[in-house]
C-alpha cells in the first residue's frame, strides 16, 4: 500500500515539474534565448547543464526554507534575464560581453539561480508535507524532462534551418522579439508596464 502512495507522489511531482517548465513561457523563452547563438550541441548542453545546476541549488534552498527571496525581486529578474540573454547573444559585438565562453556560463549560472527561485515559488502552491527532499528532487527531474523535451524539438530544427540563407535574419528577429517580451514582462512585474 505504501509503495502505491510513493508512486503517486513521484508521478505528481514529475508532472508538476514538466508542467511548470512547459507551461511557463518565461522559462521556455530563457532556454530559447540560450539557443539563439547556436554553435554546437556540446555548447548547448554545457549552457543548459549550467542552468540546471544553478536552478537546482536555489530550488532546493528555497524549497526547504533555507533561502527566502520575495517574488517581487525574483520575477522581474527572470523577465529581464530573458531579454538580456536574447539580445546580447545575438547583438553583442565580437570581443564584448558574452563572446567569452566563461563569462556566458557565469551569466547563465547567475540567472539560473533566479529561475530556481521561480520554480520554488511555483511549489509554494503545492503541499510538500511528505518527503521534502524527495518532492523537490522529483519536481526538478520533471523540470529537466521538460527542458530536454524543448531541446529535443528545437535543436534538430536549428540544425536544419541554419543551412538556409535566411537563418541569421530569423535569429535576429527572434532575439528582438524575445528581448522585447522579456523587457515588457520585466516592466510589468516591477509595476511600470
């Protein structure tokens, strides 16, 4: 009987994590902004694993009550992180801010910390009474499954489309669109939009 309850919780928290990443346009746009300056699958995996490591840390800390940051700070930072990553990934001149791989990884890690706090805010609405660590871990695995789903759809599309003459223009238009959405959300979240 106990095994059945555990399976139900596993499915619930995995599903909640998947729904959060796929149902949250801000997290999807952040991941898409990482793909705008696509160079290789290896580099994409490095950036997404960095994002995973960062948001896992703050999700666990915030979900367990060790780190508490108000959503009035977290939500605008998440929105502006989307704009920043999208616009600088495409429009930063050579030799500037995000061209160095270490700098980009550091920035992705920093913003990933805030996304983890956003994930933790989503968990506040659910009950984590049974096994806190297991629930947080399963939610995070669900987030990663959702993230893997996004990559599984978008990366092959990029590999096909990047051979076209219009690829670079499409990436720039996408960066401007994602950046504008991120700025609008950020302004709205701080009460100016």
